């Protein structure tokens, strides 16, 4: 009876933007029935980003919710919070001067052999201004891509690597550490590794094709000269991040956000200098 009441009261409100929706009518601090989890998953696959406002949850809840949608993903190069293996803190102090973390388009950990299916991010300390998260729908970007450009990438394999970000010489490497970043980022030579993924992938749950990844974690295209591949990656990047493919998410305290890395790119934004910001994050591993 409780499960039926939860499903009856669940409300999914589209954002009014190209994608994204808010989910209300449930308490994530309570156990979730299998039927309710299935309904949330269906909404997640349809809308790609789900926000759950006004949720008072703790780290145990965050881990439990994550495991309803897949195993934990592996978060390399960022240390977990004390006492946890699978939660990292995305944080910034009011007086921090290092560049805003993740203020470039990407999909989480695409350089892994099995990148995460999704990400959960819970807002704890949210500034009164700034800090929006932007998303770009890669199903739409591929569907509307000019045929000539699509023809140039069909069947191509992209070379993904974390080296530009997390190698000792990368943007979050030794120089960044010296700038006094509050996040516990741990660069490593392991970031030099490379992994191949198709530029066009089929979503394993919906069967829809999408572009996967973008310049940043993609450092080249297999079998293509460096200069030629960079020109093509730049052209793809300019196409796939256009405003008509975007959803802008505005944060509030006690809000959980859940997004599909197989469908989307995302990036952080700033605009909250002088305010602390803290969110706890888990990744949903590939099934």
C-alpha cells in the first residue's frame, strides 16, 4: 500500500527547457520500493537530468539511492571524504582563487574502460547566486548534426585520456595544487593512459544513438593525424555544445541531482565568489 501511494503521489515536472525534469512527491530518506525505483529510472531515461528538491538526506541515504540505479563507479584522482569510499566532496571556499572545478564541457570519467552510467550530486551548502550546472543533450546534437559532419565521424574511435586534467602537468596537477584548491585532487601519472570509445554510441538502455565525449578528455581520433583530428574535434565541440541542446540547472540547498552520462555533456559555472559551496557526489557505475 505504501509503494502504491508513493507512485500515485510522484510528480515529474519537465523543466521547460530542451530536457530535464523535477521530481516531487517522495521522501528520499525513506526506503524506495522496486516499483518506485523503476518509475524514477524511466523518468531519468526520458529526461536525462532529474532534480529532487527539498530532500533532507545524509551520506548513507546518498549511497543507498545510488545503488538503486547501478553499482558504485570508480572515482579516480579525487580522494573520497573521510569515512567513505564512494563519496567525493565538490567544494569551494569563499576566498578560493583557483579556477572553478570542472568549468569545461565533459562527461564524467570517459577515459575509463567502463565509464560511469550516471552521477548523483547533492547540494549541502549552496550560494545565493551563481554555481549553475549546464548540460548538453548529445542525442539531440547527433540527430540535428549536418549529414556532412556526421559522415566524417561515422565509425570513428575517439582516444580518451585524463592527462590534460589529472596528470602532474595537467590543469589539476602540481600548479593547481600550489594555488590552494580546497578539493582533495590527487594527480597521477596514471592519467596518461588512453582508452578508445566510439564517437557515436548506442545508449545501452534506450537504444538511441548519441555523441559520446568531447575535446578535453578526448585527445585524438584513432588513425587520424593530430592536426586533422584536432580540427575535427573542434568542429564537433562547437556543434555539440550549442544553446539549443542545453539545459541550465539552478541549485537550491537540500537538492539531489541525477544525470545520465551516456546522454549528456555537463559543466560547472562560477559566479559565487565570496561564498562557500559544498556538494557530495557519487557515480553510478555501468551495469
